[in-house]
C-alpha cells in the first residue's frame, strides 16, 4: 500500500510513546505511518491519522493491519514469534524478523546466543519454577550472593527482575521460568544504539550513560562523560557485530555495564529505545527517523551529535497532574530546553514524557534538564 504521493507506508504494532515519536519523524519524510493500537486512547493513536484498533496477540488483527503496510515494525517486543513467521510466510515485510526478535523476547535464548558469539555477558543459568529454590542456592554457591533473577519473558522497565540478597529472599520467587545471573559489579550503565538495514548498512550513535533509579532510566548523558575513546569504539563495534550476527533490521539498543575489565552486555532491545530519545534534538538524524530509514532499506542518516553535550531527563508523573500549568515557567526560564509529552494520564512515578537540553558544559546542561523536569513534575 502506498500514499497518494507514492510513498511507502510503515505500520508499527503498538501505539505508545515510541510509536508517537516515530509518527512525528515520518511526517517530514512523507512516509505513510499507521499504528495497531490496543486502545484508541494510546499515545500514538491520539495523534496518528491511520489507526487500527486490535491486539498484537491476534494473528487476524495482525494480518488485517499488515495488509495496509509496506513493512511492519514494532514499538514493543511482545508479538508472538509464530505470528511474525506467519506474516513473513504470507509475503509481508517484517522488521526486525521473528528470528532476531526472539533474542529480546527470551532472555535465556539471548544469553545462549551472545555467549556462543563470545560476547561478554554475566554468568547465568536457567531455573524452572518447580526447582527454582534449589537452583538459586546452587548458583549462589558457585557465583555468590546477591543473585539476579529475571523472568525469561515479559519483563520491562525493571519489572520482572528480582535482586536476591540471600537465602531469606527465596520465599518470594515468582512461579515463572527464570534466568539467573551473577551480580556484576559495575562502575556505571552505558547504552550502545545502532541501526542496520536489510542490505547490511549500519550506523552507530555515540555511547551514552544511562542513570537508573528504582529500575527506571531517569537520565541519559550523551556522549557518556569521561569514557575512554578506545572503550567507546569497543562498545560500538560490539553492538554493530551483535546487530549483524542476529540479523537485526531497524534499531538495536545494547544495554551495557561498564566494569574494570571492559563492558558486559545486560539487555537487548530491537526498537527505538529510551536511551536514544536524546537524538531528536541532539543528533543529525533522530533514532526514530533512523528506524524508518532502516526498515525501509533507505540509506541511513548521520548519527553524529549536533552539540558537545546532550542530556535527556525522563519526566515522571508527580502528585499534581496539571503539567501544562507549569509550562510557562519552564519555557520562560530556559527557552532552549525541549519538552516532549507522551499523551499519558499523569500518575505518580509514571513515565509521561522527557525533556532535552544541549550545550557545551556537562554539569550545566545536566542541571538545566533536571531543573526543567523537577519543575514540570511539581517538585520545585
């Protein structure tokens, strides 16, 4: 299906903030964009002109949706693999494909494949619900406490992850298949964002530092401050190699731990990612435009930064839902700060948007982003 001007249509399964921002990137490109929304009040459904309401777990809904698209992509990784294989078998272009996406849907499959590729990962083991307590104890005997337990599938934003400090924590294990990992002593968390097209062109953004609080990313510092150039290149090469080996089409975010011995891979995501929101104002080509280019097999854009420092701060909901009432003060104090809201109902602790600041001095730019976020939240 093409637009009246003859441009292709990209369909994104899921209609959250990632789809909302991808829609914005599609407009200047002239690309047609449609979303499969679970609910007509989803963030992207509120702004996108081509919305199909349906479920990502329904093959019939996916088939109907794909029939109006030149390529289907995703703002989350929860579409069943067998549905994606069925779409591909019926001739629909899907990016990333089921084989690649499996490594974000199944954490054990991810660890096994990355380890086979000699990619640095934490020591790990699988645990089944019926024997989990015994398996955790055996794993701790070998690798020590604490033990990190992760749901093999379904986790996100810190959900589905349990830090087991010792034997007393074993009573709270969930009745699901688990991936057990050693606790990695790290200096900080980094992220490598790369894009790859079907014919193998790839591009890498600068390595960023991600600051986590309560399992949620609260800040992204681009580029990662004081990161040795050789270590940055090592992380970019690693992410590009993983993208190629797994056959990724679109964006790949590789979440990393920086340790005394180098970087260790924590998680993978095959879609636009929170660690890349800074690119809207901070890079020559935003991650959202880059994802569209990649899945359409267009030449990739420049990932180069436009300023020495960019800081993105996630805006979490506070007790006062009247965010708009505080706009005037943020804009008057710092006209250069950029505010992005996701069309979500405000709830305390919920990620409802982000702000971005760019400049030359890391401390000053970080303070501007934090100050704007705190005021919009109602904390200052």
